[in-house]
C-alpha cells in the first residue's frame, strides 16, 4: 500500500501508526524515515495529525457518553 506524499496522506498514516502502537508519540512517528520532509511540512503534518487525533478522541467521548446514557435511561 502506497501512501500519498501529501500532508494529509502522511498525517493519516501517522495516525494509523499511533493507533496501532500506543507507545509511539506523534513527533517520533513523523520524524521516522518514512516521513522525512522539510521542517515546514513536518510542522504541517504534525498539525494535521493532531487534528485527526482530537477528532478521534471526540468520537470516543461521544461513544462513551452513549454507553452512559444506555445504562441510565
């Protein structure tokens, strides 16, 4: 599977790796050889990946709240 060498594509791949391996941090993953780019784009990738992770965390919170509501209502 090849990843598009765009900021969005690399950010998606970084997030997938984070979800697979909890111990790797976002910065470690972006700094790995597969993601070697200019510093400017590294920053953009980090920013995009952080946005995706926040989105996933929000979805998880919503799911947890739904479970909570099912228990009490």
